[in-house]
């Protein structure tokens, strides 16, 4: 994992207040996106770009519903496909490279809470998720913060990714483990 980039946001601070405001904004914007017809791809892409604060390439495709907290810490490459019911918590940073496919019901969760019981309500922890080029994340996958998924890799359906995934590998399970190398035939 890449937890050297982890951060802690204590409660009752200006940074915490900004986080709460970003969550409120994202809830409003995702509700608007989720009311759009699935065939209105251009409007969905435009509104998703507004959510993340960046114009998206015309090759990006998103099928609502989408659930997000924030949006400003998300980067989406070209030719990215995001299937329905994706959850994106981007407080720690979410970087999705070109040619990535994300299946239905995928959760990309960059934030959490400290494990120690006395600290759980003291604030929020956040670590980035990096999804490199040409990755396929299958249905019902959860990826937690601090993880990089290497180029050309596949995450099998139903997996929970808690550690970095090497490039050109198939991983699966809970927690996800390397199943085999992916070799181009």
C-alpha cells in the first residue's frame, strides 16, 4: 500500500468543515446526475465533469446512479467506462487512468476512520487510490485507500482490494490475492 501519502483530518477544523461542505455539494450534484436518463450520455458526462471540477473527454462513459463524496480530488482519464451504482469517496485522491473499465456496484473508498476505539470519532483518515491504465475492475469490488492497481490488471468480481495489485495480474477474493499473471496471447 502507499500509505506514505495518508492524511488525518481532525474534527472541528477548517479542513473538516471544507470536507463536510464538499460532501453536501456532491450529494446535491449526484442526485441531479442520478435523475438523468441513461441515454443522455453527454449531459451525464458534463455534470460528472462539473462534480469533479474538470472537463471530461468525450470517450468517458458513466451509467448512473453514481454516489460520491467530494469530487474535487478525482481525476478521470480518457476512454473510461464506469458502470451503474459506483461509489466514489475521493477525500484521499482518486486517480483513474486511461482505458479503465469499472463494473457495476464498485466502491472506491479513499477515506475511513482510525482503528483505535478512542480515536474513531476524532476525525477521518484518507489515502489515495490509483488505478493505472487499462485496468478492469469487475462487479461488486471494493477498493480501499492506499492501493494502486497496476496497469492491465483485472480485479475479479466480489473482491476486496486491500493491497497494491501488480501490473498484468488477475486478483480475486477477500482480501484480493494474485491468482495468476495475465499474458497477452
